C-alpha cells in the first residue's frame, strides 16, 4: 500500500511538471513567433522528465515491473522524490543559463528575398554537398561492416558491438564516425529542395537522392543499434522545414509539428519490426500499443535515475568526470593509435551497475549523467553548462542565418541538443561533432572550387572586355582616320572621310 500510494503520487507530480514544461515551451514559441533549438530542448524535457516518468510510475503503482532497475523500499522511494526535485532544479538552472545569453530575432527564410540566380546557385551547392556526403556515408558503411562479412550479420551483432563486446575484431571500427555524415547529407538535400522547390527532372533527382539518404541512414541506425536517432533526425528535418515556412505565423504549424512528432515516435517504435526481419528473417508485429512501446523505449531514463542517485547516496559511486573527459578528448582518434587504454564510457559504467553480463548499453539522461559525473553538485553544474552551451551555439547559428549551409548546421545541432536531454554523455556529444567537421571540410572544398570558377570567369570576362575595347578603338581609328598615317599626313579637324 505504501509503495503503490507513493508511486502514484510521484507519477502525478511528474504529470504536473510535464504539462507545465509543455505549456512554457509552446507559449514561448507562440509569443516569439519562432522555433528555437532551445524550444525543442524544453519540449523534449517535458517528455523525458514529465510524461515518460508519469506513465512508467503509474504502471509501476499498479504492480507492473518494466524497469531495468528499481528500489521501492522506503529509502528508495525517498530517493525517487529527490530525483524529481533535482529534475525541477535542473530545468530552472538550464533556463536561467540559456536566457542569460542575449539572442537576436531571426528572419524566416520565407521573408528573405533572393533572386532566381542566387536560389539556383545556392541550391546547386547544397545538392553537391549532399551528394558528396552521401557518397562518403555509403562507402563508410561498406568499409565499417566488411569485417563481419555482410551487413546483415553485422546488424545481427549490433547490440554486442555497441556495448564493446563484439565477436569479431574490426580494424575499421573508427570508420563509424564517418557514417553520421549521412544525416548531414539528408539535411543538405532537404534544405536545397526547400530553397529551390524545383520542378521536372531536378525534382525527381532530389527525391531520388533523399531516398538514398534515408535508406543509408536507416541501415546505419540498425547497424549501430540506435533506432532512437530516427526521432532526432526527424526533429532536425522538422525545424529545417519550419525555417522555410510560407506563412508568417509559426503557431499555424504547431499542430502539424505535433502530428509529425507523434508519427516519428510511432516510426521509431515500429523500427524494431523491420530490424528483427533483417536480423533474423522473422516478421514480428509490435505488441503493447503506442504507450507500451514508448515506455519500453525510454524506460532507461527512470532506471538510470534511480541507479545513479542510489550509487551516490550509498557511497558506491565512482565519479566519472575524469573517464568521460578522457573518452571525449580521444574520441576522434582510433584506439589502436593511443598509447593507453581508454576507460569505459559513462553509459557502459551505468550498464555495469545493472549487470556485468548485459550485451546492450543503457544510456543516461541529463540529470543521471550530472550525478554520475560530479555527484549531487553535478545537478547544478551540468544543467548550467548545458544551457550556456546551447545558447552559445544557437547564437552563432542565428548570427550566420543567411549563410548557404545554415539550415544544415541548424538542423544538425537541433537534433544533437534534443538528444542530449535523454541520451547525455560528454564523449558521445564530442564524437557527434566529427561528421559536422567533415561536412564543413566538404563545404570549404566546394566553396574554394566555386571561387576559382568565378575568378576564372571574371578574368575571362575582363580579357574579353579589353579586347572588345581595343577592337572598338581600332575600328574608330579607321573610320575617323585617327592615329598616325604611314605617309606622315595628319588630318585636320575639319577633314572627314566618307
């Protein structure tokens, strides 16, 4: 009775918080008439620290046990109340940090005017970037999985590989970092299409390339056992689309955005069906309905929160900030080139607290990561850092909102920061920056070639103008008899030649 009553009360408290967080986020979007990255972060926060715990604890209060870890003793219940309180504190500090950085309003793409030549030029650059990123991604997918003989076998071992317990040595494991550029190829192609809105053959070309990018991304999700990324990529595409909205009021698109998010969640839940078919050749329809599948996908949030706070209070916690920093700083370097062994990531440490025999990896959300990194003080420091960093990146993106590739980076970082609310790990964030760096190199190469082409055209145009001018002078000299005469005759001003 004690357990059921308190779990029901906790679920109610999380429901109230979820509604409040959602109301604050939507009200801010309507009031400012724009959708910021931080708005998506707050919306995600309402899900992660509002509605998901509400549903899970409500189910647990009715006797269901769906969590990886739970402790419903009296001290355990007290720790759950503490984590609820810390989630509110983290939300307030995150907002305080973000709004302390001044942001200038940005003009919607639909309100900016570009002539037809510029639109075509920028569209061509975006589609070229998308094609190059697509090629890099597909080649990387082939190289990364070739050690396992086939992509299908690699996908069947995805959970083991992600947890660091793969059965085959893969000398090209680091190539996985290049694969995420497939996301940027999708953003680039989608942005180019929205900018140009082409017709005829070019529209077909865009659709074909976007389809190839979607297929490549989905194969990557299955091979890396990260189907949840579908949600974050979908949100990134959504924010790119809203930046190109035709109508001025963003509020008119909120219902569409809500429906899109619901569809994304359903697609993510259904991804297991397709994954099982590719892995094992068995078509298994999902059971449990939308709510059941949603809680199954995100139950690690509540489990990790309870495990983290228990480890800290009982004194079993090993502060992870040092290990996570080492993993983050070396994440761009293949491990075989390092003179030391890289420590386990935070998520593997968290998984190890559940069971050393687990073949998967249990992520940690923002508050749980804060506790693991620095203990209770981390729940103050990390939300502040997260809010500041989100504001800093968004300020840079908004300052360069007219740059050709701004949509690509805006969508990319939107997906990253939203993901950091539910899947928070410093090393993962740093690793995720690598494809953005790679895409930046691609854009610089294209811009360099574009400048050289423009310079050669300008020089050719200059030479043509000079030659034309000299020709005109020669013709003018012949017609009006200006210039030296071979016989020394200098015409008078009154002399004319007919």
